[in-house]
């Protein structure tokens, strides 16, 4: 594993270790996977107009998001079913997050109890959720994750229905015996663990979603407790404005890793317009396509406060458990620090809009 020089090589190690069904679940996108590819390729179309003769002999990658300190502006995005990648699952990931000095966002579709994850954490844990058709269920889940010690709620808003991921359908994706979305309803009326039968997410987890959701539910969620609400799934500047007006304390530019609406724009392409509208009132986060520390610098220059990474964490987890996740994060941190030096940026504040444009 230590021979991996970058996240792409780490992905190949993970692919060699994972069953095909699990690798396809983690790596696939919706329909023709156009947005999945574009998320990465759009970063490659940006150009860095680096500064010279700047004293970068001392550099700081540290930043703060919602009052929580990060050693560098990369968070762990919420991704499902970590025990498909490694038996230690989410516990390995949260321990790696603490060692790296960053935040883990725990998925609703975690294969480990939230209480166990926060007990193992040495840094902040955020919780990602879907607003369920049963508002009482959502209310109880929020109370539970708050009691467990989670420090923010990340509500996913790009999923009125599950996107169609044809690789999962072809594979008849399901969880193996012993694994389930353990923080949710554990079994149906037949005693089957949720997710262990069906052909893809659309069959197994439709019960979680509510296609009737509107912005009033963001008001409702923001009023449930004092935890800050982060709205995940923003694709448009006007929706970023609406999120703030309805109580969001941060917005996350995201297209669900290309797994929902195919042909949605790459997140890095819409980030500047979103950041312009937000105008510093709340943090703007971004996920989708970040594979190099240089991508982190580009995102910050275009208006992000920090980025999240999902699949690279899963590749590290599959390749080597906690040490593999630590390696993935360290590769990004080292590359980001070098990119700052080469761009003439001694700290986060110096990574400004004039550094980057699109080809």
C-alpha cells in the first residue's frame, strides 16, 4: 500500500482487493456517468496563474469551519457501507480523521452505530441525513446523533428519488449477511436487514426518501436543535441563497458524486457563481472530483472554504484499513502544501480568485 504515490494508484490497489459488486457500488455513477467523469475532468481544465518571489518558506494549511479547527481544508465526505471495504469500517475512518486533524461526516447509511463512531473519534463528527417521510423518525434520529456528540447536521437535498446506477442494477447490489444500515430501521416486516435484498439502492432504500420535500423542511430541521445545518447538494446560486434564507449555516456544492442527476455540471464549474452569491455569509464547501492536493487549492481559489473527499477515503480503506485512509489524507495534505508553495501562497487567505481560471 505504501507504494501508492497518489490517489489514482490507491484506487487501483482497492480495485484489486474488492469484490466487483462492492467496487462498482463505490465507484459508479448515474446513467451514462457523464457527471461522474466531468467532476474530475473539469479540475483538469482549470489553470493556475502562480505567483513568484513570495516568501513561502513557512506555510500554514490550517483553517476553521463552523468554529471547528482543521489541519488542512479537506474533510471526509459521507459515504455509505464502509464495512464493504474493510471490516473496521467507519471506525477506521473516524480514527484516521482524528489522526489527520480533520472532520468526518458520517453517512446515514453507515454500517457502524453512530455512538460507536463518536466514541472512537478524537475529532469532530458531523452526521449526514435524509429527511424521512416519517418526520418523527427524523426527529428521533437527530436527537440521537446530537446525544452521541455529533457537531453538525448535513442534510442531503439532491435525492427526491434514487438515481439509477446501472452497474448496481446489473450486479443486483445488496449487503452481505451481517451488514446493514444500522443507524436506520434495522429490519423490515419479514425480518430482513435493510439493504440485503434488491437490485440496487432504488429498491432497498426508497423508504428513506420523501419526494415532497420543500424548503420549509430546512426551516424545520434547523429548528430541531442547536446543531448547525449544512445543506448538501447545491448546484445553483439561487438555491444557495434559498438555503441561507432557510437557516443553513453552510452550503455544500455537490452533485452526489455524479450518482443522482447525470449531466449535472461539475461542481468546480458552478462553485464560483455560488461563492459569489453567498459572499462570505456562510462557509461554502465542495465535493466531487477532488483527486489531487492541487484540486484543493483550485477549489479554495474559486470560493470554497474547504472540500470533502469520498471515494479516495474508500480506496484507502479498502487498500489498508485505517493506515490506508491515513495515507489517502496524507497524500492530499502533502500535495496541497506543495501546491501552495508553488503557487506563492503561504496560508489559506492568500489563495485568492486571481490564481485560477478555466481553460
